[in-house]
């Protein structure tokens, strides 16, 4: 063990001085709270972004392929289903599934109430994994009998509450066209995606019904819904899809379809950076204060070491090693605090949210090893680098005055 590390361990773990104990403890608590808050902040933001993103992706897919025209309404323009496109899309290895869909606007009338909605029509190939997770009551549409499937509908909990409907109730939907069409549906499922833009707008039914209402051919659809393998590579996947698309078709990513939500999620990154910066500044200031007090408290010891021939850098190292021990203790406690509260929330959902404002009923948490390593390493390195400057105070201490001061 070197001279600096030996002395640092003695004054850190075996010192009987009491003047600086309070300041040192405050510094340790500051690092603990700072790191704990940083860990939780990143975990909450990552969890929040993932939950919202997965809700939108689950309903709308990652990429939607529709006819390339000037139609900006909720109702799709029809085009012929293209099995060759489906094979090519899956062959890119960037897409996990391709499903046809169609949409049509309508007005629900029930219990003397009316509500404008958009009917999203799907077929038997649809991946129901998202809706099965969000079902409040009932089940998904059963396509065993095509005619019976056309009489089934799934509505959101928000729509059900507004229209005073429950599972098994029947409702009438009017489709405004020439001539006007009226259809009676039975509610087989009630879901809650947690995304207000989805829940207040869409109901889910059979695509074959929309084909009949619009007098489409059986092989005409409103669009394709694609799911990407990796959302981080969404733009790459969209570019690959564009290359194999017919000139009459256009691909839109879910980010383009719901720009407001994704812009809002991006703003959370700015808040996170501000939070991390403030917490790090607090931790650094606490450690600088503690270091300066420890140096001033041990002025006589510094003077004695200088009189014995120790140079300024070796004495600086003593206090830097001492700071390293204290920062390390703060980091350990900070990890216990941050990850402890995080795992507690993950398993209990103790801290709740208002679903109407935050799209979910609890605070989501997502940890990554990379975040934990970088936060710990970054805090340690930045604190030690910043402490080099105040540690130079030892060079200003005169051995003669320091010993006389004792």
C-alpha cells in the first residue's frame, strides 16, 4: 500500500475527529440521493416512453401501407391485396408480420346517446396479442363464422362509459354514405389501451363488413399494418419497405401517424438531462465542501508531512483517495436506494398515476445495465476530476505556519 492510500485509509476509517463528520455525512447523503434520483429518473423516463410507445405500436403497428393519393380522411382508399408485397416485406427480415386492415367512420347510437367513431376492420390473420393484454371484459372477435364475425364489435372502456354500454349489449351504428347503411352489433369485448387518441376514436370489427359496406371486391383492402423487428431501426425498415412498394402505395411510420405523442415523449429526454445535471451539480458541491473542510481541519498534518519532505501532489493524493472512499460509499448507498425503490415499484405498482393525463395507471420502470454503469462511472469520474482543483489548496499551506498553527 502506498503512502497516500495508507494515510487516506487511516483518516477515513479510523479518524476520531468530530468537526468534519457532519459535513462528510452530508456529502455522502448528497451523493446517495443524487445517484438514486438519477437512476430512478432514467428508469421512469425509459419505462414511460416504452409503455406509451408499445401502446401505440400495439394498436397501429409500426408501419402502415396505404394507397398513395390525396385522401386524408379516416376512411382508406381501396387497393388490391398484394401477396407478393407481403412475401417481399417479410423477406427483408426487418418486419415480423404484415396484416391487412380497413377503416370506416360511423355513428353509434345507444341509450339515447350518439358517438362518432372509426371502425377498424381486421381479418382472421390479425395479431390479437395487444388487445388481449388490454381487454377489460369479454374476448376478441371470433372469425370462425364470417357472417357472425361481422356482427361482433369491440369498443373501448371510455366509449362504453360514455354510451352507458356493457359487455353483451347491442348497439346500432350508422354509416353515412349513399344510401345510408345501418348495422346492429353485439359487444364481445371492452378494451382500454390507455391512449386517449385511440380509445375515444376507434372501435374494432370485421374487415369483411367494411368491404360489403363499400361494395369492394373480396380482395380489396384499406391498407397493411406492419410490425418491425426493432423499433430503434424503424426508419431503416420503412426505407426497405419503400423500395419494394408499388408507386401507387405509400408507407407511413407510427411516428408520422402520431407525431404529437412522439414529440411529447422526446421532450422527456430534455427534462431528464436537466434533472441529471442538477443532481450531479449538487453531489459535486457537497463533495467540494467536504474536501475543503477536511483540508482545513488537517492543516497541521499537511504542514508536518511537508516538513518531512512530502511533496504537494502526494499530499493531494491523500485527500483524493479519501474523497474516492467517500464517493464510493455514496454510490453504493445510491444504488441501493435507486434500484431498491425501482424494483419495489416494478413489483407492486405502489406509486399511481391518473390514466387520463399520463396514459397509464402507475409509474412505469425500466432498468438497463448501460444506464447503471454510466451513471455510476460518470458520477465517480466527474466528482474526482472536479475535486482536483480544490485539492490544490494544500500547495498554499506553509509548513512553518501550519505547525505553529497547531
